[in-house]
């Protein structure tokens, strides 16, 4: 018998805070992606360099954690190849 388990789906997302413009924001922390899943769990997913890639909260709604990590990987890869 094969059982599949549904992975939690992201239902809300917050991004930030964003650093001040350079050079003042040089030492500011990078913005963080934090999400809440349909099972009630909340989680920090990752931080990113906003001068290289960007995200909107809406992009994460409906994704699994794995899909959200893949989104970041794909954006990083595209930036590095540009």
C-alpha cells in the first residue's frame, strides 16, 4: 500500500525589512522571506541580496517549502548567468 502525504502549502508571506540604500545600508541585514503554511506553521525560509534578485509576497502563496526554495535557486542561477 502506497501512501502520499500532502506537503504544507504557503498561505501568507512577508518580505523584509529591506536595507537602506548603499552606502548607508552596507551593514544592514538582508531581507528575509518568512511564511505561514496552511497547517499553521510559520517559518523563516531564506534571506536574499535585493540588489541581485527580488520577490513579491504573492509569488509564494500556494507553493510548498520545496517549491519556494526552488524559486530562489532559479532566481540566483538566472542572476549569476546574466
